[in-house]
C-alpha cells in the first residue's frame, strides 16, 4: 500500500512538472488583452491585478487543452473565448485545473447527440463527451461567439458545458458539485434544487431556463449560467439559490456577508 501511494505521488508530481513546462512554453496571442477587452465582460470588471491573473489562467488552460475545428476554422478569438468560459467559473480557485478534459472541438453549427452535423435532431449547441470522447468537449462555434456577444442574457453555452465538467470532477455528473460544497451544504443544496425544479414544472414557466427541469445535472449547469450572466437578477428573484451559488463559486465574497 505504501509503495502504491509513493507511485501515485511521483506520478502526480511528474504530471505537475509537465503541465508547468507546457504552460511556460506557450505564448498567448499578442492580441489577447485586446480580444478579452472587446469580448469578455467578466474580464473588464477586474482590476489590473485581476486581469493579469485571468490572462495567466487562460494561458495555462490553452497550453494544456487544445481547441480544434471540425469543418470550421479556429482563430485566436475562438481560443480566447473557450478559455474564458472555462476560467470564469473557477476564477476564485487559483489551484483548480480541469483535469478531465484534453480537447475542445468546435463544429460550425449545431449537431445531434451522435455528433452528426447533418440530418435530423441537430439541436445540440454543446456537449461534454462520454466513453471514447470522455476527455472531449464539443461546442458550436456560432454558439460560442453568441455566448459572449450577449453577455447578460442569462445564457452561455461555454459556461454551461464547463459547469458540467466541474460537476463531473467528483466522479458523478449529478448536479451536486461535491468539491464546491461542504458536507453540511449537500442536503440543503439537493433539497433547494428539487424544490425549485418542481415549482418550475408546476408553473410551466420561469425566469430560469426550463431546460433546467430536465434533471438535476442540467439544472446545475443552467443555474450556473444564470449566476455568471445575471447575478443581480438571480439574487433579486432567487436569493437562496444565489446565496448557495455564491458560496460555491465566490466563497471569499460570501464569507464577508
């Protein structure tokens, strides 16, 4: 057992060193700051120190996660937007890395659940892969661009899919992000989610995207979008949900209240 633990520690250290080496060798596009300023509202709300930290985080992400087009060209803006959607959610956690993804694939438009870009059922804008695709994320390029062109409409496909990866980090994609919740917060979160979903189903309408009633997994991703895109509105209309999400994603701010 002791020997096995030593092997795990050594393997983790090797992975850490290799990641650091890739990050040091990677250069962000010269236009990164300009692209972030023009397209990412979250970045613009940061002070100079925060902006430098944000750029360092997207550099680390892009050095270790490739962004590749399938039937579509990928440019610097696409890479910057993918990385921004990833980092916005975990910005308060300097040591958090997405260890469950290696590649983001961009399709031109929507696709179906078999990843086909032609034929019926092409209503998917983003998906976290399973099985042979388990370390891949697939995004529609048009949805990627739209997610950041309207930064306060409550919807962001990139944030939605990376919320799924955060949910999946504990080994179960179930709408309960164990790494973001303390043990005593788990039961209240599950109860609040189920109560909210049931109310949404009964009313048949809500300011929360009704896609969130699909299951607890989709509810978490949908409400994470809402929290990032329209925090003020969420706080006003759903203060309990807002409070829980603030404790998850912005624990430093929540602790000061």
